[in-house]
């Protein structure tokens, strides 16, 4: 795959772009003037999004990819041609059980996608980002990466791992022309996050947002990411925590009755 564009068109790679925050971020970066490369496992979703963006006059390419498959990620990095911005968005939660009863398979999958997936994409694209002379790595974590809560240990552990990846990378590459930005959203209501977490139980998923007047939307988070990415090159937003007004912490949420 190549990403034909003018020499001045910056290229943004968005992982997990098939829905939710990833898709919203791709749309907003496209409007901000980036050529977006959409990656996700669901080929039909990213191809539809690429077609939507292209029809609106933006530049977009779809590339089916599982970020946990390192050979596939390396092949993608070799094919992409140019990358100025990497949005490590692929991730998610599975289960809300206690440490005593949690499914190790869920924990393993969350770590593979949230941490190893971000590691794979970052390692594979870092040389290209550095060669751009003005690269940006964004790691989308969560407020779960900064505070524990009951029933969330597996997801919390994975997002802590992603937070540490971003924090350590920033230390290790300081002095190179690459910024490392971490965006950590709180409660975000998307079409799939909670439903996936509860293995398709839509009733249980709906209770997560019950009584919350205005949880964040995917567009809210995408707007935050786009703002951080489009700051002047010398400005690095190390960590940006964004929550809805109704949420004071991971376990303190105002619910209207």
C-alpha cells in the first residue's frame, strides 16, 4: 500500500478506526487537513469510512490490520510510505469482574490489544515518524490508567501499561523530532464500548450510563485529540485527562434520578 499525497500533506495513521473514538478522530483529522490511513480488523467498516471521507473531499485510505499481529504491523509500516501522526486508539475493555473471579483470557486479550498493540504500531512506525522531522505519537489510554476501581482491575492494568508505555517513550526519545501525547478519557458513551465489555449484554451496558445527563461522546474525545495534535511543533501535551462534568473520578459519578 502507498498513500499518494502532495509532499506537504501530513499523514495520520489511526488504529481502531472502525468505530467510536477511532472513527471520530479520523473524521476530525481529515477535516484538519490530514490524509488519514484507517486501520482496524473490520475491513468493511474502514472501507465505508474511507469512502465517506473521500466523498467529502478528504484523503483517506483503508488498511485492514490487527495491531496484535506483529508481522502484519511490520508489513503495514513498510507499505504506508509516510507517517506524521500515529493515533494508538485500538483497545477496549472486557469484563468487570473482581480480581478473584476475572477471566484470565479477558485480561490477556486486553493487554495484547491495549499495550502490545500500541507497542507494535509505535515500534514499527517510529523510524518513519522520526524521518518526517515533526512526528507525533498519541496513546489513547483512560482515566482507568490513573486510578483503580472495583471490578475494573484487568482494564485498569492494561491502561496503566499503556500509560507507562507513553511516559517511558517520551523520556527515551526526548531530543528527537517526535512528540508523545497521552489522552486519557473518562466516561465516554459510544455504540460499542460497554456492550463489548459485557460480552454483548446491552441491558448491563446501558446501566453504565444510566442517569448520567451528558457522558462524553466519541466526537468530544476526537476533538481533544485533534487539538493536541495540531498544537505548534514545540508544544507537547504530555497528558490530557478529559471527563464529563458529571464524573469527578472513576467511582464518583452524578446520576440524575
